[in-house]
C-alpha cells in the first residue's frame, strides 16, 4: 500500500478545491454573459416581492403586492414595453432602456400623457428566465422583485 505524506495530500486537496472553484466561477460567468437584450424580449411576471421600507403601512404593502403579482411586462425588440395588471387591464405602453454593462433597466410608462411615470431598476441574479429588479427609494429603503419569464 502506498503512503502519502500529509503535505502531498493537503496540496492535492487544495488543488482539487481550487479547480472546483475555478469551474464554478467559469460556469457562473458563462451564465451571466449569455444574457443579452434579446433575452429581455417577451413576457415577464413578478414571482416574489420584498418591501424593505420600514415606514410603509402594511395595508399599502399588501395592496401593492396584489397589484404587483398581477402585473405582466411585455418587452419588444424595438424598445417598447406594455404593462398589464388587474388595474391596467387594457395595458399602458411605454419605452425601456436596458444597460447590461451597469445592470440597469429604465422604463418610462404612459409616455406623452399626463400620467407619465419613470422607474429605474438595478438588475441582479440575471439569467434568460429570471432576474431580480431592485427599486431603490434612497433613504426610505427599497423594493426587490424577483421576475420570471413566461
């Protein structure tokens, strides 16, 4: 039976850990780099919503969640987005800008109307079928949405 020195075994173990870490890092980088603007095209829905705003009333949060969970965002290749929800059955149209270098999504809804609204989100955990949008409300807190592609 062959005996190994402890240092040799530790070196082998460390190399194995380093190799495993390298493979995982490459796999993660590959997944993240595969997302393109074309992946955004299609219908996205909110699967989960986390409100991190301490001074917001629970009733307002509950109402917001009901509306958010009914929301459907349809992104097209020409930079347009349509939002439909329980309260917006006919939908409201707008435009979007996606910056994958800074993981930033900006939507302008109701463009050209008195009710124009602009929202900006920081993107994370991005894949072709799901991502996380964070709406930063500065000192008040943030709202985090997990969205999935339908």
